[in-house]
């Protein structure tokens, strides 16, 4: 059978011929791609010639050409337009792909060649970018254990496989605890709850087979319940159940798993020659060391805590006026904070929405990119994978830069959330390839489609990631676009959100859907002021979790993580009425896998940078300053992972970021 995925496409911009690709093509194409990859790896590892940068590192860069092509199409469709067949393929591909990548890092002959090049690196006459790719390739192998021998190597494999079992168990226990609890509500218990909470509670009741509405432990239901329910007794019951996830005793208790995970991670780091798991994990991040992370978190902690304590006093007074005695408790905070929000920042979503038309916000994101980087966008008349997806050609001075696909509407076949992916990445090795970049969102349809302000921010956020791909200008695909440290990758996206707040952008693009009038200045001011409401609370609950995560992995593994968590909270003086955003037994970021272990801080690290980077434009008094925009492109948006993130940032800003702009942005500066 001919398989379109493996053939020349001969389409405009070499776009995948979506209307001709069939699901039946994916399985055989994936098999062929893995076979191609294996043959290429074998040819590199077993080559009789001594290793050179070209015959080893560049050959490795090109080894997955077919795989990248097939996977680029498949995983985009699996995420944005799934069906049972694609889900089945996804389950089948996962173990095959993970086996393939372990085969590569465990290929001893291949590693010997890479290591030989690394040892001789100064004699190879490499460019800075080539040196960087060699360094990253070698480091990736070493961090996976390629340099270990004998018993140490075997033990590392055991530790990794046990960790992956524990991660899955942790998640399943958490899901079981979340699914297993609900609280039935009588009709009178619904009093004070807004319609959307009542209907969510009724729907949850039906789903649970209860006789009426219920509160479950799903964040999208319990948080609004805690915000709106005037029944303090019910709030307490719900909150306590929510906080106890993963520590209810019995088979689904996660405390033992947490202890074992931390011990195994410590062992893994030491096998690989690192002082601690945090040292191992942070080596590849912009932060670099546990100390740098701690400095950041503590610089934010004190002002956040002061702000939260001042807020707690106000809320406690409101509670006393309600006739409730005793201290403000964690199940009271959201309720009184919501009452206060209504009094101080009454912002009606319905009043705002007509100003944020989807098409106008797409234009706004494009317009900012035109003014900053000279990019132009031309709609393309091509057939994509779904009628809702739209494509544009992106050019600059007549030169083709990228194809941008925007797929904005929610549908049953799309997973939730919003994301940016490259269906094809930019690179120059083997001939210049320009990227195909996709933004996927889950906005509600309408005529015209209207966004909330948060939706509009999401659109700008994902478009910032897209710029990182579309402006990429490197030779090697492994460092192209968003292939950067995890605590650096959100800089372009979070930074781009700031342009949505620029008054002249809103004046031009945020126009009323019916009247065409610009948003009134007073509404705009109220909108921006409401953005920083209750930031003391939000910052405290987040930073406490980030510090506990860091303490767990910096130094020897604790014998009792729950006691260690309590020690950390006591040391930093956690306010009584605020719980951690995620406590240990349900801290999935940290225990369900490795992604955010000693990495939970990174959300805030990125925010420090985006605030500090935008402050550069504020300092010169022009959000579209051409010199700064050129520097941002040169050192960040086009540079991918071609240098360490701190070097890239410093080249753009002239110094490393400070926390002042973040504190200002969160409205915490007065408390500092
Ligand atoms: Zn993002």
C-alpha cells in the first residue's frame, strides 16, 4: 500500500495533505519511521570511520527525519481532533516510542563516539552552535546513565522503572480519592450559589448517581463552592475532604509512595554523581542551582506574606461582622475574599465580553507582531484537518517565514486547555526548513465569537510561543524554537500577554461587537485593577508549595515527608488561614512524574522574567520600541536553545532579571 505520510507531498509550503491522509496510514508509517530511525542509528554507531561531528552528531540530528514528519502530523491530530482510532494508535505508539528512545541512550557504541567527540571538543573546530549541540547531546546521554557501568547501571534502570510505577500509582490513588468523595446538598444548601455552580452541582449529582446536587473534589466545582457558599459548616466539610486527598489511610494513601519516591530520586541523583536530586534536576534549567531557586522564592515570600496577612485582617473583620466568632480558617478565605472582590472590583463579565471578539483579538496579536518584528500575515486557502482550523502565511519583507495555523474553538474531539506546537520545526541542516506552527484553544463558538479577557490573554500567550517557533533561526532542530530550558520556555508567551494590556492596542482592537465603540477608559482601568486582586493569597499558597518541593529534593531525602512539610511551613511562618496550593499527598506536579519535581518554582521564575522583560519597554516609554524588539528577536525569539538561557536573557536585557517588576505586577510592591 502506498502511504502518503511517507511520500513527497508536493503541496503549497509542503503542508501535510490532510484531506488525503487516512488514519489507517499512521500505524504503518510509524513502523516505517522507527525502522528508518533504527537503521540510521545503527549506521552511526557501527560506522568504521572514526567519529566526526558530521558523521555522528549531525547524523543523529537527521536520524529521525521520517519520525518527526509522521509524529508531527499524528500528535497534532491526536490532541486537537481525536477519535477512537487515533486514541487507540496513541496508546499503541507510547510504549514503542519510549522503547525507541531508551534503545538510543543505552546504545554503548553510539555513546562511545559521542563521548570521544566530547573529549576532543576543543580540537574539532566547531562553531558556537555546534559546540552547544555537542554539549547538550553528550549531557543528555550522561544524565540518562550512559556513562555508568555494571551494577550502578543496572541499579539506575531498576530505580527508574520503580519510579515510573510509583508515579502511576500516585496518580491513580489521587483519582480514586477524588472520585470517591462527594457531599450531597439539600435544596436549601444551594442558597447563595450562582447559577453556574448550581448547575455544575446538579450535573455532578447525576454523574454520581446521587438523588440531588452534590459537591465533588473537582477543582472546577469545589473552588466556586468555597467561594460562594454562605454555609460555613458545609465549606469546612468540603475543604477538609479536599485537603485530605491522598492521605485517607488504606490502599489509596499516597504518603508511603511519597517517601519512597523521594528516597529513590536521591539515590538516582547520587548514582549519577550529583549532590542531591535538586542539583541534578536544576542543572539543565536557567535557575541552575537550588540556591538560586530559594533566593527567588524567598524574595517573593516576604512581601506576599505581608500582603496576605493584611488581607486576612480585613477578611476576619468581615467574618466577625457576619457574627462568626473565632479565627479565619482556610475554608473561610475564598468566601470572604469573593464578597470583598464584589464590593471593590465589581467587574461584570457580560459587560466586558462584547469588546473581545475573537477575530479582532487575532488581528491584535498579528498587529503587535507586525509592529514589533515586521511580520505580515496572509490568509491561506488550504484544506486543513478540521473546518474550524485556519491558516496564514507569515512573511517578512516578502520572505516566507512560517505557516501559522489557528484552531480556536472547543469541540468534543479536542483535549482541554490551550497549547502551541510545531507540526514542523525550523532548521537549516540538510536545507532550510521553515516551520508550521499551530495554536490550539478551546473558546466557545458564537456569532461573532466573543472571548473573556482571560481567553484573550490565552490567545496572546499561545501566540507568544508561536513567535518563538516562527522567528527561530538556528541550524539544528534539536535546539530550535521552544527547545529551551523549562524555566525559560514560558518567557516569550507570558511576555507577549503584556501587549494585550497596552492601552493603544485595546483602543484599536477591543471594540464593541455591536456599536464598534472602543472600550471606555474607566472599564479598562477597572479590568486592569482587578487583575491583581487577592494576589497575596495566591502567591502564598503557590510559594509555600514551591518551597516544600525544593526542600524535599535539596539535601538528603526526608524519612517522613509529612513532617518535613510541616517543618518547612513552620519555618516560613505559613499564615493560618491559607493552605498550600498542593500538599504532599496530592502534589501531582511533584510525585506523579518527574516533570515538575524541584521544578514547581518555574511558573514564578518565568513570571519574574516576563515582568522584568516588559519593564524594559516601559522604561523607554514605548511598548513597540524598535531597538528593544530587535534585541528580543536576536537574543531570545530567534535563538532557541543555542546558548544558556541566562546568557540569552542577559544579552537582551543587559543584566539578569530582578523580582521588582513581578512584585509590582502582582500588586505586592507596597507590602515589600
Ligand atoms: Zn505556555
